[in-house]
C-alpha cells in the first residue's frame, strides 16, 4: 500500500518494550497469536472488554486502540498508542495526552479507504439506479419496466464534491472519475488532485463547491474546524435533486437540515454511515427521513480492511521495538 512515516520520532529515552495492550475491536485470537510468534520479545495482552483496559494499562508500553482520560492517567509508562481507526476524535477528550510530546499516537490512515469509498458508491447507486423502487415491485412480483425507468439517473456527467481529501476522499474521487463524473474537493490542506480529480480547493471555497455539485460526499475527520461544517446554509446551496453520502464522522453535517431537504426533494437521496449519536437511538427523526438509508458505521468492514489494519499494527510494532520512526503519526494538535 506504500505507507510511509508521517514524521521522524526519536525513542532514545524509551525502555525495552515489554507489554502492548490490545483493546481495539480487532481482537482476533489467531492474528494476535501470529503477531506474538513473530515478536517474542514483546508481550501482547488482549483486553477482553473495555473495562479491563484500566487494569492492564498501568505498566504497558503501548496500546492498540483508543484511550480515555482515566486510562491514560493510569498508564504510567506508555509511549505509543496505535489507534484502531483512521479517526482519532477521542484525542479531544484526553488533553493530557495532547500535551505529552513523549507519547506518540498513530492511526490506520489508508487501511479503510477502499471499502469506505465502495460503500459511498453503494449508497449513491442505490438511489440513482432506483433500487428501492425495484425492490418494492420485486416483492409484489410485478414486472414494472416503465414505472421506474424515467426516474433513473446516470452518474456520468454529474459533479461530485468531496469534503476532506485524505486517503478516503481520494479513493472516493478515483471512483467518481471512473464513473465519468467531474470531481471537486475541498480540504484544510489542499494539494495536487491526481487520480482524475479536477480540482482541490481550500475550505473557504466550500460554499462555491456546494453550488456546483450534484453529489456531496463527506470524508473529513471530525475536528473543531469541521464540526457543523455542512449546516443549513450549505445544504440550501445544493442543487435540487442532489445526493448526499456521509462517510467519515457524524456532527459534520446538520442532520435536521438534511431531513428537511429530503422532505422537500432538494436532496433526492442521502446515505449515512455515521450519525450525530452512535448508536442512533430508536425514534430519532433520521430513521424516518424519506429517501434515506443508514448503515451502522460499517462502511470500513471487509477482510481487506482487517488485513491492512493488522499489517499497519505489526509494522509499527516492529518499528517501536527497534526504536525506529513510526508510520501514520497523528498531529495531536490538529487531531489527524
């Protein structure tokens, strides 16, 4: 996959690695055993539940998973935290960690990009190719060839706008270009588009992008800068009959504004893999919004992703043991 270190990290003051606590969702016993066999000098300890992390972390040198403020306070000798996901928004709730230059956080940047981008286009094709309507006729055993055809939409020639042009945004952009779409993006750190993407703009051109696109895909991390970034004003700027795919984190998009836009038809379809509250409680208005589909934060799921996650963890484990720079280092001040 071509991963590279995000920055150089010195481990000159680090003591010999003795213990890594595994608290991430990926607790596959066979994979843990395989990694343990290749790293006999390190003890890998699996936390059977979240409650066990606090009991295990006191003498740990590293943690595979997220950490909360209480756990971090108990981690007396920790020097490395490998997040189990690309998003590390939990950092904002652990200010003591953000203040510690001697504790490095790494994430799973690039591990989930392919499947999340696939999921984004599954949402989009679900609506543009009339799958909900076809399923209704299918269940009634009706050959309704003409009833849906006039409402089908081709992706070629549409304009896709992406908010957040990291690995996930780039993967979404490549797929959009492959469908013959014009692809625009905005990002806090705009760079070279590449991969068939037309232009990448700074975030201050978000409104301009919203006015020109047919599809809006959200793939930005949740930070103080992006929280509430897509509000009623931006939703109101979208073309009538646009589509929305929310892929990265909840609370970037104003959900009540989306619900109203779905009711009016301004948004023709919306797919949410992430929501403002997770799990989304029964009775939340988003469940009943018309032309809306919700998947329970599963867009990253696949055996491909799991393999990438464990390869990143083991690569960083080896580097940590050898005192080498780690890959996918997170800027704790920025939150990604």
